[in-house]
C-alpha cells in the first residue's frame, strides 16, 4: 500500500507494459455487451443510465434520472418505486420457477438446489417471521451469518419488507459485531448456531452472546440452526428461526414498494480512523447498476451457472453473488467451506460437478492456487467461459497462471476495480470489446469518468503514464448515499480533498477513491493500492487505526503502530511494532496477548503476521508516528525521508533490533 504518487511519477518506465490478449472468438460471439456504442450511449449523462434501470421491474417509473442539486447527496431515478426482493425473486417465477437460483454446497458435500420457486417461498416465510418479531420498514437488521442459504434468504426477506440489512462478515469477532449493531442503531440481530470450517463445526452463537454483553443496545436475536435440530448451545432468550418459519409456513408477504432512494443496506468498511463506516446503499440505483454490470462485465445470462467464490459478508458477495446475478435470473453457486477442504482440488471439483460457466475470485486465491500447483485443476473437467478477479491488484505472473491453468487460454478475464462505497464495478473492461492486459484493470466502465489528481488537486493529463490520486468526476447510480448517520464524515472522507465544497454545482464535486493509480497511454488503468492508512489483507480491507486501537487494549503495551508488509500470498499482512510499558518483559506471551487482542477486537482474519518489540517508534517533532518508515522497514526497502524525525536514529535502531544485532 501507500505508494506515493509523486514518488512514482515514472512508474511506466519501471513497470514493463504487458502484451495484450484478445478475447476468444467463441466468447465474443455470444457476449452480452458486444456493441461498442454502449460507451457512448451510457456515457450520455445522466440519461444513459436509464438503460440500466430498465433492466429492472418498477412499481412506478422515475420522474427524474438524476438530481444533483444538493451535492454530494446525489439522487438517482427520483420518484421511482421498486422492491429488490421482487426483482431478484418474484419476477422470475413466470419464466423459470423450476430453475435453480442458489446452488449451495456445504462443507461435507451436502447440497441444496434452491429453485426460484423455493427461494420465493423461503424469502416470504422469513419476511413473515421477521415481521412477526416486530421488524418494520426502515428498521436496520444486523445479519451475522456465514455462507449458508440462510444468509441470502435473510437479506432478501429484509429487502422484501423494506428493512435495510447490515451484514457483518461471519469472521468478525464479537466486539466488531457489537460495534456495528450499536453504530447502525439496530434492534435486531440474525445469527446461527454454527457452521463448518475445514470440516469442524464452529460455534458461532457464542459471538452473539459475547457481543450482547459488549453492546449498548439490547437487540432481539433470531437464531437459525445449521442442522435441522436447533443446538442446545443457543440461549432460550433467542428466537429460533426454524420454529418461526414453521409457524409462517407458506405465508406470503407483499413486497413493500420502496422509493428508489430508500436504503437497501448498510455495509461497514474500514477507513483511516478507528471506527468502521456504515456505507449506505440505495435501492434503485444500486440494483440497476449491479444488474447492468453483472450483465455487461460478468456476461451473466439466465441459463448460466455462475460462481463467485467470495463471501456474501463483503460487498463483492452482496453485489455479485446475491443482487446482480439474481436480478438477472441466473444460477448462483455458494460454497460453505475453504478451498482446501478436504483437499486442494475442491474448487475445481465443484466447478466440474455443477458445470460452472463463469468463475469469480480474488488475486489472493489465485496466488494460493498457483502455490498449490496446476496438478489440482488439471484433475478436473471444467470449462469456464469467463473469469473475474477482484479486490486487489493482480500481478501479471498470477494473471498469466490463472489464464493458462484455470482458463485453459480459452476464457476471458476481467480485472474489476471497485470498492464497498462504489457498489459496483467502475474500472474494468467490457470483455468482448477490449483486449486483456495482465495487471491492468482496463478501461473505465460505460458512464464512469475516472481521473487522476496530484496531492494539490491539480488534474494530471489523461493517459500520461504518471501516478496520481484516483478520483471519479461524475456521479453514478450505485455510489454510496452517505455514511450511516454521519453526513459530515461522508463529506470529509470522500469529497473534501478534491472538491469545491462551497459549490452547489455537482460538477465541482469529485469522489476521492483513496487509491493511487496510473493511466497508461492506451487508456488502461492500473491500480497501485491505497494511499491512506488502509491495508488490503487477502482482499479484506483493514484500517491501521482499527488494528492499533485493538493492540492498545493490551495493558502491557505503551505504544503501538501497525505497518503493512507485502506478502507473496495475501498481498499485505499487518506487522505490529510495540513499545511495552516500563518493567514489562518482552516475551512471547506478550506477543500472544497482542495477537489475541486483534483477534478479539476484529477477527481472526486480521491476525498480525509479526509482533516486533522496539524501544521507540519513529515520530515527527510534533509526535506523529511515521508509519511509512515502519513500512519501509517491514518491506526491507530503503528508508524514506527521515529528516523530519525527532530522533532520526530510531529507524536504524529498529532495524538492528529486528535483526537481533
Ligand atoms: O485498494 C482498492 C482495492 O480494494 C479496495 C476496496 O476494498 P473493498 O471496499 O473491501 O472492496 C473490495 C471489493 C470490491 C480499493 O480501494 N481493489 C479493489 N479491486 C481492485 C483493487 N485493487 C486493484 N485492483 C482491483 N481490481
């Protein structure tokens, strides 16, 4: 992370531009987006985006496509009314009620084929169950569920009754759950007794138990069961979802007609400050944009079997496992466990079994498959037409491996750049229309206008090959509406730096992505990574400050700073530099306590790679910790500028300490 734009002005000279790969003719011949006019048509702002909204069924058509009168609170498809659950479920019943909507594979090979008709029944029953517990329109329902059908069913049930969901990734700890329940003013938590990880049954309800003790609110808890019999571990205070569903068997709940601008969900994500932000997404613009990008970028057709091997607990799963694919009426695959369980060929075994056409994963997963070796995919007979990567930059080497060993040099690859905040893809190729270039996300999506600015906000020449801060100059339908309950933070995080915040003219407002990027001469964008104190661990976004405040919970710690270390597999991993309090011995037990604190506060996926004891941290004269220097140390790079340090010898001392000199 943190590649400095100015330092990288000549990046093109350092990084060799890769050769292009043409999309296979058999792909081009059948692609959804095959007419280059789409760029001009959708680029006609704002009316071009109407063709996206027209992919949906509306109860009432919008009066105005875009209202930019109160920047940066932009509105889309104003006056329109629709229901997301209706669009993802009910409207497919006429044509494909017996087609599988969700194809779920459990840890031990257990399978569930949920047809659109089944999904309709189950979503209705869950919607009735939620209502029976008092959930009303606009109540935020926190959903803490793993990769089991209960998760998309709960989301769609919430959408049906107009209750925004706030899904908290199952790997988050009790503390993280508690924080998000409080922050979202949520009075309902939907959880489950447990799920399987590497074949072992993992108690999940204990996180809800602990979270309830930590949170300020006192929400009602609804608990699903992973097996038919509810587990004894579940508190009697919690409502058993399965019994509730029995009570509401075959009940129908009329989908609530929502304003296009009514929120569909919140998704918490890390930022530069300690507390995660609740990105609030609207119903109409979001659903229209994810349906359109699922169609045009992912090339999804109703008859396809599509598998995005992400977790629904992150934005990728919301947009491209649940809402986009189901809005198009396709078959979306879900898998409960890890790719190496019970063997390293599991992913390819599933791909073969279900005859998956379109496959979607992260560069971290590709690097892992690469490390395991091509013999695993070679054992299985699967044939992808289309493959996606998302979440981190993919190195050309990993891209080439994916292309050759997974795609058999016969599938297109799209490298999709976007964020929790953007709702859907913003930079990536339309696969039939552009050639692929390993390591580049490609061109901007139709209607999207990225640009680069220097730190002073001056725009760089387009396609200059120089690095800068990535901004988006024009609003788009799936952009976040605000940070839940905190409009000021919305403005200060995403707009203030590169907009004229006094202006009422929306064209003076630029969305700041927080990433560094380069646009090559051919117009292709390469994303360099975050420029703020956010790291990307195996495609998961983690705030440095969040990690540091977790470490600070350990009493023995006087001071701590976290730096991102580059990692061949996970992209980045956190290194924690710690100064212990007077009289505390620097032992492995203290290190373990620090690691445990991070796991407790955030979750196991955020586990630090190294805890490094130091005597002092590098600080400026005003006392600010210079994390960039720690990053240089973690990555064994030349030290950056040390002249502003209060004690310029500190970084060298740390290096010596690390090497035990
Ligand atoms: O740094 C960029 C990186 O992931 C960040 C967004 O993280 P998150 O909100 O968790 O969403 C991840 C899934 C969309 C971005 O600011 N990122 C995302 N996609 C790419 C990427 N970096 C390089 N290439 C990508 N394709």
